[in-house]
C-alpha cells in the first residue's frame, strides 16, 4: 500500500515540505481552481505536477476530476461536457497521472451538520446530527416530505432545535452543510439551494442510475485506451439527502456499478468512513468482495447512533474493524500497490490554530497515518 496525503494545492496551509515530514510518499490533489466541466490543460497539470516532484513526492491520485451536475441530471446535450472530461483525462495521462477518484453525488459531496463537535479526550471532529439535518430540510428548506426520511425521534428533536436556534445558529448549519464542497464553484444559500434542487425534479434512483451508466459508457472506453483507472467514491453519508437519491451507498450499489461496465478500469475508491456510516454495511466484507476493483482507499472510522446520527471517530476506533479492512486490502493487492490516505481526522493539539481545510487537519491526520502505517506493517504490508 502506498501512503498518500490529500493536498489542496498552493493555497493549502499545509505545505509540501511539511507533508514530506509526515512520511507519506504520494500526493492526492486536484486543480480546484478550474470550473466544473472545463478542460484541465496539460500545461496546468504539468505545473502542479512539477511542484509535487520538486518536493520529492509523487502525484498518485487525482481527487477529484468533478462530474458536472448536468451529467448527473442527464441533461440532453452533454457532448461538450463528455468531450471536455475525456480531454482532461488524456492530459492527465500524458503527464503520467493515471488514477482518478470522482463521485456521483447530486449537488453535495460529504455532508455534515457540525464541523467542530467536541470529542471526549479533547479536540473536535466532524459530526452528522440527524435532528439538525432534519431541521434544515423541514424548516429551513420547507421540504415537509423530509419528515418521512428521518426517525420520529430526529423529527421531534428537529422542531425543538429549530425553535431554539438563533439566526447565527441557522447560518452556521448552512455553512457546515456547504463545507463538504472544497474547491467547488457552487456555494448555495437557501434560495440558491432550492433552485438547484428543482433541477432534479423527477429524477429518482432509476433515472440517476441511467445517467450514471451513460457517464460510464462515455468515459471508461477512454480510460481503457489511456491505461487509466477510474474509482468512484461512495456517498457520504450513505443515504438520501435533500430528497435526492444516492446510488453508491451499499454493497448492492457497488455491485451494480461494477457490472454496469464490467472492466478493471471501472473501479472503486473504498472509503471506510462513508460506507461505515451505515451500520448495515460490512466494510471489511465489502473490501474483500471488491478488492480487485479497488484502486484507491480512504481510511477513517465513524461511530453511529440509533437515530441516524454519526460522528467521525479515531482512525482505529469506531464501528469499523480497521485492521480487518487493511487486511482485506492487502490480500487484494495481487502484486499492485493500492494508494491510501488517512481520511479526515480530529482537530487536536495545535490544529485549530493552523487554519487548515475543514476536515483535513495536520496533526489529526498525521496521527491517523501513523496508526494506519503501524497496522499495515504489522500485517506485512
């Protein structure tokens, strides 16, 4: 397994020389300044690649080459967007970068309601509070149908929270939910989010799957020609949000994707935290089942609650047996090295003072990397 680190480019407060000190050998990054749907030029890719090489690191994975919302919606005229995506792939391959992580989540990427929830031993973590998310959907967006999407307990608590919340509390909740879009150009206020949601009217699970299949049919042949590996990231959280379907949330979903275009280039980013937020998902079993199609791994842990809430736990704690996950990944390598990164991390010690990207602290991730490194070494990786 190849130890990697997510870096947000030259504006990231964590520098490449600091990343070298973590012991990670590879970088996971993207050109976040380029609008969704536009071509990544070879020159821009080469410039970023040179920065990484000059630091003595390798650019192992692109995360992400975003999928434009029009592709997810299945808008009728998508030829230019598909052509641009394929050209970006070709430009990356020409610079020797051949693994692309992406997601197919409508509108939002990872979604949390609290960015700095306190943890028992000090520090903070990312948290998804079902009652707060229900309050956002029911009372702030006015989506009364959301009452059917949450437990009775969460809906009741949502009303209590909303009645007690001040305007600053509601603004903070909106900001938390929007914070899962690092580098994205779409940042929504309430009115903007309502408008964006209308674009998905009538698009259910079957339609979204159909649109995803079209994307795979357009892209995977190019990946095969270029010797590239595409690896989809699971939904985070692995459940419907805002009335929008999520179709990469379970082992059954993953099996459908792998069969939709049955080729090694159509692969999976195993995110133990995203999948683990659904207690029904057996993450080690998923890792073992799809090992040959896993091209990249995000390793973190979560701790779930009965009402659908969850928070991010320490990397070796929480609900998922991380040792079993790493064992399954190592068993499935078969002569190849799967890049992995410590995903997210608690803000601990001086992290809160560093101004890092939300969810991506320096010291919390360094702790996670060290722990995961120890597990991999102990298992012979």
